[in-house]
């Protein structure tokens, strides 16, 4: 199966996505901008597609692989907690993260996901045919 951004993934020397990522059916949450916001064109783009020169720490092939995945959360509450933690000291980060939370149902044809971490975060490597923008709707405001 081909992934979105396969041309970048192919340049990595590490297994990307990792072998333990699996297709999954679940409700997921993501930071987004409202559709009428010019920044909304990036709502479903990975960080390294939005900003290819982005400095990832630590800079490894594995973190570059993660840079081509979408960050999602398993609950709205976990997404809100992460947003507050990220923006507490860095208010300008809101300009790139988003202003709202959107929810959408993932199915096994959308891609492969990481295990959910202790903060409710997971990474999704989308299949080339996936269209998450059509599946997600804004559920709450973050500001």
C-alpha cells in the first residue's frame, strides 16, 4: 500500500511507518483551523510537509518519519490537555497548531496508526487514497 508523501518516506533509511503501526477503526481528534481561515489548507498535512525545514528534536530518521504522520488524539479531553500544555508558555504556537478541535472516524482504509501513548496521542500515516478532511468536523473551540 502506498502512503501519502511516499516520495519523502522512500528517502528515509528507517522503516517508515514502523512495522508495529496497524490499520484501526476509532474516533480520533485533531487540532484544526476553521474552514474560513487561510491556515486551514494545512489542517490535514503533516508538519514536515507544511514546514520541510522544521527542526525536529532529536533529529533522527525515526523522528523524520513521524514528521510525515498526522498527530491525532483518542479523546477530545486528551487533545485539549495537550494543546494547553503546548501553548501555556508559547502562545504563538496557536498560530500553527490550530484554533479548534475536529473529530472524525478513522477506518482501516485511512492508514496505519501507532499505539496510543499515555497522553492519548497517536500518529497516523495516511494511505494515498485517504481523505480525512471529508471525515472530520469541528467539535469545539480551543481559544
